[in-house]
């Protein structure tokens, strides 16, 4: 920003007022510029979060592999921004610049590939990946012709702008397929990518071709007072969180749980609040750590410039003292009042001694008209007329001590003039004594000074410095009239102004493309001043600790939130699996259990019979079936009703269950018929068991039904038996028990081969 309307500062003038809006604007710009490291950090972190979300969505939407490409874009672009952060902190090199441009270009290619694959998934016919080759060739040609800045700008124009706009179109298509919150978020994400296309793909670093010469980062910073990276970083955060919420909505649809939906909504709010808190606290810590070093730099700069001022004062104070002594010497006044030749020789001797003692390069005695009456330089003669308008002469002829710095364009070096009035006995001014001293010794002694320093005239022209490239360069902008005047005085000035406005006292600003702390201090009795520059690199190095701590806390918080979300989702899915298993067990129980008696049903019995028959045949152990039913059960139903009949069956089941072994299996065979699978007992032992059961049943009164009896048919498994033949023999035995009078037990004889064949 031009500030030519500002007055030049003098050590004895009040500071002229500046426009308050201009000051506020410059302060805001300086603040944002000092925060570039944290802006780059947050910018990259947001895109890495976007990459993580992209991979998370890819796991949900298995066949939609373009989400994986979006995740890769987020990771690579985040790394690209962190590489810019590294360049800001440790400095840049041509090789590192090339690497950063390659990574940035690769990230934008991935964004364009995300859009291409998505469009193909939506049914559009697009060219293959070969399309990137001619586009990359344009970037390479730009690099070869004009350097990396041109390549970077072309990469942003071709891949950054069009890739972001294509991504915006893709999210518009997603919005058509989503519903509810996910639909609105997809529209918001589309708008975010469209704005990002302008911020990252249209506003590019300055490059030597249109429109990069006009529409660039510098133009945006001058227009708004903030770096474009701040806008990009803000958009990156918005994109990351919006895509993250889309991922949450997809998870809600997949899990389909009210508990999970409520948790995810709460987690989103918590995460946003925690992330904002972490970033704010991290920025505060980073600013605090940077502030410690900043204060150290400022204190060190104050000490260094005081040292320079002291050394300069040491160079001039001897001259100041000697010129006073010279003007007051009794030998000088006769030279100005028409003394003798001897007085003249004595005065010249004193002049030469004072010049030698003070280290001056020249000494003069002038009368009130400005005519030189004595000169220490033997190669010049007295009697010439000096410049009556010289500030030091004007001061001394008015009765004051004169102190003045001047730059000699011929020798390209500064000089110091000290003058003092020579007075008559009555106190009137008879002339002026002057000593001139070159500052070459001062310049040589500071040639290897550890900080860049500048000794400037009141217009900001560098007259003395340990940076030769800055000699005769103005530090701040001047009006065209002033520039023309200085050009006539000094010749062509060395390049454009180094700063964008006059340096009042001390501030952080850019000098030669690097942000440095500049401190200005006026030389004694002069409008000339010393300026010292302190590099900013170590401030970034101290701030990086705060950034690293912020990164670690952020990663820890994200791991916690992601792990907690995963745990909740796993818990819900586990509960669902347990519910399904319980439901399966319940259905299995219902499928294998008689609903009236609670005994196993025929399906369960058939499964158990097949298993026990295999075991009996494998190990040669006995296996017997006991089939029984209730005698005259039809009369119970006819006389007392079916409810009483059902009660009889239930009670009977309970009695028999209590009498048999745990290894035996009791099942309801059908109606009033029951069957017992008795492994490990042969037919005779099973017969004894059945007789005990019959006796027990005969002693029990069944409420309204009274006393009942049961008939039993028993069959022992024999070699060659099948389930059908074994059950058929038990059924035949039960039939004989019925025919022989009921309430009895019949054991089926071993089967003949012909009998099994006929049953089969």
C-alpha cells in the first residue's frame, strides 16, 4: 500500500497522524501474516480429516471406489499444505519448490479423478485417464518456458479450478440421490467446492502471464488485508465437516438405530466444539511460544541498535568535542580578524592538529560570508566560497552547534559534519569552524555485523549498510517529485522501495521477501537514522512446538471420537446379533417343543433317535424305545371335556419326566401318545422301568379325571434296524398291550430279517 502522503519523521517533531482505517488495515494484515504457519497447519489438517472421511465412506459404499480417490486427494493435498508450512519455517529451495508443486498438482489430479470416476458411476461416458497426459504436458511446458511459478499457476488453473468445479457438480448429483440432512449437506459441499475452485484455482501465486499478473495472492491480500490461505483453510474445514456429517448420515442409514442416531448427532456437536477448542487453545499456545521469542527478538534488536547508535556516537562525539575546542581556540579568532602571518600559521597548525586528533578527513574555518579562510587539505587553497545553504553552516552562523550527515555521490559514502561558531571577544560571531569526517571506519567495523543494518537519510535512502545490494535504495515509497529530486542528487536509485510504508519506530514487516523485525533509531542531533533488521525464522521454529502439540492433541481427540463411535456401533451390532441368536434359539425351541406339555416334539425326537442309533451302532451299546399312551383317553375328553383332558396330559408329562433319567428323552408322539428314548438300557431293563412308570401313574389321582392308566410298548434296537422299523416294533408292542387288556407293558421280540424288510 502506498503511503506517500505521510510526513517524514524527525526526532524533534511530533509524530504526524495517520489514517486510523489505514492503521487498522495494516495491523490486520500484519496479524494474519504472522499467523500463516498456523493457517497452513489448520488448512492441511482439515484436508487430512477430509481424506480420512473419504476412506470411511469408501468402506460403507463398497463398490463406489471413487470415495477412496477423494480420500487420497484429501491426504495428498493436506501434505501439500504442510510442505508449504515447512517451506515457511525452514526456508525454500528450488528443489523443494519443485517437490511442492508436484505434490500439489498430484492432489488436484486426484480430485479430478474423483469427479471422473463418480461421473462414470452415474452413467456418463468420459475419456480415460489418458486425458491427464496432455493437461500435464501444458504444465510441464509452462515450467520449462517460464519456471516453477508459471507451472504452479497453470496447475491451479487446469487441475485445481476445473477439478474443484467438477467435484461440486458431483456432489450436486449426490444431492439428487440423498434425502433429508444428507441431501442438504451434499448441496452445501457442492457450494464449498465451487467457492474453493475460485479460492484455490483462480486466485494463484503471481506468475508472468495474464491473469496471474493481476488476479493473484498479492492482489487478494492487498484487497482484503488477509492471505488467501485463510479463506482456503476455512473452506477446507467446512468441506471436511460437511463430508463428515454426510458419512454420519450414511452410517445412520446403515445401522438404523435410534440409539446410534442420537449418539452420532451428539458426537458431531461434541467433536465440533472440541476441535474448535483445541484449535483455539493450540493457537493460543503457539502464539504464546512465538511471543516469547518475539519479545526476545525485540529486546535483542533494541540492544543491537543501541550498540550501533553508541558506536556511531563514538565516531561523531570526538569530532563534536574537537570542533568546539577548535572554535574556542585563541589561535583561530585572529585568522578571521586580520591577524599577522604568524597568527595565520599558528591557526592552520591548530586546525591540522585538531583534524588529526579527531580522525576527521577535513577541517575548515569560514568567515560569516561562507568564504573558506583556512583549510586542512593542502591540495586545496583557501579563499573559495562554501555552500552557505549547508545545514551545518546555517546552524553555526546562527550561533548554534551544527551536526549534519551527508552522502557523497562521487565517493558513494556518507560523511559527518560538525560545526561551531567562532566568536569575537564581545560575543558576536566572527566565523564558523567545521570538521568533516568520513564514516568509512564505522562501515568497515560493522561489515561483518551479525544483523542487516542500514544508515539512512531523512528520505529513507540507504547510505551505509552491510548489505551492498541495498546501497542507494529507498526503504519506503516516495512521491514522484521527491524521487526525481533524489535521482538528480544521487543518480539512479537502486531498485524499488524495500517497504510499503515509512518505518516509524519498530514493526514486523517484509523486507526482501522475508518477514523481519525492523527497528529504527535516529542519530543524535540529526534526521538521519539507523535501522536494524532481525530475521523471523526462529519465531516460526519456536511456534512449531505449539503447532506440534496441537496436532498431537487433535489426533488423540479424533482417535478417541472415532474409537468411541466404532465401539458404540459394534455394541449396537453385537446387541442385534445377540437378539437374533436369542430369536433363533426361541424359534428353534418352538420348532422342537410341544406347546401343550413342554416336552420335545416329534421333530426333536427324530433328530435324537438318529443320533442315538448311530452311537449305538458305533459303540455296540443298547438302545430301547418306550412308546405309551393313556388308556380310554377319549372317555376322559367326552365326559370331562378337552380342557380336563389337556390337564391330564400335562400332569402325566410331569410325572414321567420326574421318573426317568436325565439321559432319557421324553417326547410327545401325538395326541395322547408319548415316546421315551432310553439309551444304554436293553429291552428287559427298559421293561422294568416301564412297569415302575405304570405303577406310579396308577397310584396318582388326576383331579376331576380321577385315576388313569397307561399301556406301554417296548422295542430294543437291533442290528439292521432303521428308525422306522424300531418305531414300528414298539408300536406293535403297544398294540398288543392294548389288546391284552391295557395297563400293561409289552416287549417286542427281536426282529426277523423278513420282518424288517417288510416294514421297510
